[in-house]
C-alpha cells in the first residue's frame, strides 16, 4: 500500500487512471459496473465488497468500509434467484466467488467494522469452510486439470489465511496446498497453456494466483517455488495469445482484448485481472518485457483504435490487482528478445515476431498431445488460428463440436474424439521462420487415416513491413476412400471474403476492414474450389491417400502474389510475395527464403533423388506368409519389386512384384521359423531403382499356426464362401498345460492381452434379438486334464457346448449344453473333457446333429481343432 501511495504521489499515470476508475465504480455502488446480470447479482456484490475494502485499506476512508459491510449484508438480505452464498451447498464455483468477497473484505477492512459486523462475516466464512469439507464434485478430482480446482481450492485457502486460522486448520491447509500443487503440475505446461483454453485459464487464475501470492505473504512460498522448479512461465501464453486489438462491439465479449483460440476459449478472454496478477509471479528477468506487453495490451499505452472497455482492468474487481501488482522499473519491448515461437508439452505452439500494436501478426497451432478427464477440452489436432491487422482472420471452434468451425482437417465430416491424441513430430524456429509438424498419431488413425501430418511454415519479413508468408501442408495416407474437408473458420463477420482464381489456382482473400488481407491458394490437390458457407471458407476432396498444400500471403500493402516456378515428383518451387518456398516431396518438408534457394534434390536413397516408398511395414501371417504394405503415394512408378534376404546370405532376392496402382502384397511359400529382411524397389521410367528402408519379420515355427474359423449361420448368399467365416491366424505356444492362444490377426474380435490369451470384442449375432460375446479362451489338451475354458456373455438365454475336431476331420459337440441365464453378465465356463460322457457329431455346414457317441482318451489325444457351440431361440 505504501508503494501504491508513492506511485500516486509521483504522478504515475497507471495508478492515477486505475484508482480514479475504481473510485468511480465503488462510489456509485452500481452493481452493473461489476457485471450484474438478470439472474446473478451476488457475484457483483462480492466484487464491489472487495473493491470497497481495498479502497479502505489504501485510503483509510471509513465510507468504503461501510460500503463493503453493507454490500455483504445485502448478499443475504436480497439474494439472487440461485441464492449464491458463501455456503451454497450445490454451487462450488458460486461459493468460491462470493465467499472470496467475504474473505478479502474481512482481511482488508475488518478492523473498521464493529464486533457484530465482524462476527457476521466470520460466521459466513466458517459456514463456508464447513461446507468445503463435505463438498464433492467430479471436476475436483480425477487428474486435477480442471479450473474448478484453482477456483474452489484457491478460494478456500485464501479464506483460511484471511481468518488467520492456518494453525487451527493446519491439516486442511496442507491438503489444499497439495491439491493446488497437483493442479499446477497437471494443468499447466511450461508456457502456461492449459487444455481448457485461454478463457478458463484466465478465470481459474484469478483464484489460483491470489492464493499463490497470499500464501507467499503468509510465509509459505511452496506454490511459487513449484512454478519455478517446474519451469512454468505462466505469463508466456498470455503474452503471445493476447492482441492489443479489440473484440468487435457486437460480440458478447465486445470491448475486451482479442485472443487466439485455444481449448474452448473463444475470440476474447475475460480480462478479469489475470494480466495484472501475472505481474506478481513473473520471474525478474522476464518482468520488464511483460511490463511493456501489459502497458501496450491492457494498460496506458494500448492503442486507441477499437471500442475497448474504458479504463485499465475495468472488469469485475480486476482494477484492485492492477493497483497492487503494477511493477516498478523500466519496461522493455519484447521484440527481438522474446523468441519467435514458444511451445509446451501439450503441443501448443504460439508464433509472434512483432510486438507493437493491434496490427501485429499472431498465430498458433495445436497438437493436442495430452488429455485430462473432467476438464474442458476441445478437439485440436492441427487446429490453428490467426490474428492480424486488428482482426481475427482464422478462428474457431470454441465450444462448437460439429466441425463447422474447425480449421483442423475433417475426415468424413468428423473431427474425432478429444480423447484421441496427436503429437509433435518436429518444431523449429530462427529469427524469421517457424516450422511445426503435427503428427495425427492415434487421433487420425481412429478416423481411418493411417498416417497424417500437418506442416505449418511461417516466414516473416522484417517487423516494419508487418507481412508474412504461410504454408500448410497436409500429408495423408489412407487405404480407404474418405472425404477430407480443409477449412478457414470465419468468426468475424466484418471480413470481406472474395473467392476466385489466381495464378491458375483456386484462390480466396480475407480482407480486414482496417486494411490488410490473407490470400490463400490451393496448390494441391487440383480440381478443388473454395466455398464460403455458414461461416466457413473451405474445400473438400474425395479420395484415399493425398497431399493438401495451401500457400498463403499476409500483407497490408497490396494483394498477395504467387508464382509457380517448378513442380515435379521431387519438389514444388513457389515464389510468394518475392519469397521463395520449396516443398521437398522426397523428404516431406517445407523450406523458405535462403533455405529454399539452396534446395537440391536429395540423394539419400539413390542418385536420382526420387522418392522411395514410405510407411513400409511387414506383418507375419503364419508359418509361411508375410504381408508387406506401404503408403500409396501415387508416384509415377512403373512397377514395385519386393526383395528379401535371410540367414547369413546378405544377397537381396526378388520375392514379388506388383503394379504401380498397388501398395501391398502377401509373400507366400516362405520358410517357417525364418527371419526375413524386406524392402521395396520403386522403378521409375528411365531411372535406376529407388530402394526403401527395410523392415523385418520372423515367420512362425512349424507347428505353431492355428486357424480360427467362425461357422455361425450367416446370410444365405454368404454361406457358399467358406473364407467368409475365417477369423484369422493365431500363433500358439506349446506348453505343459496345453495350447495358449498367443497372438493373432484378422478378426475385429482378436487382440492380445498382457497374459497372452486371445481376447475378443466382437459378437456372433443371430437376427437382431441376441448376440454372444466371447472373451479370454484357455485351452488344455494334455491327456489327463484336457479342458476348454472361456469367458462368455449373452444377451438372451443361451446354451453353450465345447466342440472338438478329430484327426479324421469330424466335428463333435458335447451332448450336454451349459445354460447361461445371467444376461449381459460375464460368466466363466469350463468343460473338463474327461467328464463329458457323450458327444454329438455335427455337420459344420448345416449344424445338423448325428447320433451321440463316446470318446476314448486316445481319441481326445488326437484333437486337431476346438470350438464353441452356441444355441438360442431365433426370435
């Protein structure tokens, strides 16, 4: 407080403007200044009470202490419809917010109240603490990644400190420190980014950061030290994601600062004091630069352009933090000091070269490399956004889950699950160029794309020109046809969208009303055209494997210009606004400026620099077969030849050849129990062969192959083809106790368990009224203890029996079936073969039964096949 008074006496513009605005709001006691809504006014009272108490603490004017206690009493005397009170039982966030107003007001101006007033507030806070002890909500547990942890636990911790009851509540206090520590290490990466996005990071931080600061003031610096030890710089994402530009007035967040999209965050953040609070926890070496950013984005030096909210930190009680934590010392521009790009473990990358005004170019791209349950999350693999020239040029999706507002690649109009992750394959930057490669990993595999990569290159001219070229290259490898939609979500209706043809390519231009534009050309695939509908500029491509390449220009001094200088199977060479851009199609990489000019056709695989096959993999199918496949890149190849070598002979031998339109082959008649090394030679017209890397596989030893077949009745037309019933090949290991199904391929039911048993997740269905599910199967064929055990489940009353195939090819089933009545519950059924008196011959094609027979122990020892017989009513 003494420092604030000194700043005011020295004529600090920041403190003078902030204090004047705060006084006007508090003096009016108008809850509309503190975000009153038609359904919620106790939040606003909480903010007003905090602000009034702070002014009392700063100026010693009893009038402000009276406003504070009068406002707190009104919380109970005239509650809002949902009765948001410090002890609200069903509303954790409400209790945290309203209760914090009571706590801070008590700490800051309780000395100016009489004992009855103090006791009124203490009782409310004690009721709040009792309720916290019993409060349960799923968002507060799991991995502690939700903002609920910061809000609820932060508010409770500050309440204990405000009441000066840390010693009395020592055990609870220590637990809260542990919970907040867990939240910090789980939710935040090194740049202060969270899964939930900038809006909820802002919201949670106005509780978390005061809790960190309050505990530090109380002599407990563990939370702040944790930030330091973990290398978490909370201020970095805030700085790279906030623009000095303003959200358009017609938007629900109109007047607040424009922010890049992330998580479920939208066009702007709440401006609830987060920026000011960050000043208190930023490391000293970074503080001068954050100081500069703060002044030019939220504070006294922000641009006049746009309808900003009046004053500094005008939202809720945020001006309190603006007065408390505004730093002393000289500010310095981050331009040339902060790196061109920042990123953290979650795969979120933020790129910014220029730090001057609302026209700065800012962009981000996300990999969605992590996921925390019970926290806000959005599908973001390859999602990117762009702000420049005072506008959000590419945005989305915030809470939109239909895919209509996504800039990530959609497959069959699906964006996939937020639980399926991507990863960062590569990222690099220098003074002017940033490069990020996002690998679609499991996320796009679950969408039917075996290999997906999104490459983003951003090359900036000097900051004075405030221009850049961008390239987005999507490498797609899929074995089935899909519909791919590539889009630019338009979240600012003031942008002009102009679609046409330029340089022989489909072209779109997004123009800012303040001047400046994004120009985008579809370099590949050919034959597609931009469309603009329902807020999305996009094009769609139908096919399997392909590459999508979009080149872009950002400038405010004229239209973007593109030339195609060269294009062949090795590379593409473009010139955008005089800057060279090369797409190396052999190495799948983008190069710009001097790196582009220095490009030469690589000869890593051959002297001709032509691309080999990629994605080569081999899968052993049995004792004599290996399947080989690779990604279908549609190169101008005449033929692919598959070569192999094995044993001590290192000579590559021809094994098979396929035409250029194929990308797989099954190698048969191989040697059992032999390790093969395999490669593919691509034969281009008039060039020597281009060889791939090699992969390996070991065929199963003789006697290990087991074929599992499904003979359940099917539709009539399918019964003629016996291969229709085959589930696949499994490898078996001969053990003392019998056979163990170890691993296999070919069935949607087949998978491998850690203990090596076959696990099935599919069903054998008869009509639509019933289904049988089989799980772990255990087989014992030793003479004395021969048995079959299976975990099974049925949707109806079903009879089960084991089946055997004898050496002469006959199939038999046990005459006595086991009945399963526990519908939809797993049941383990074991049959001891020696205990089965009669077996019924079974025609495997018609499932008709013969006359019962008995089996000798010698016949049981010759069993060559096993099965499960299921019978249920056909209705």
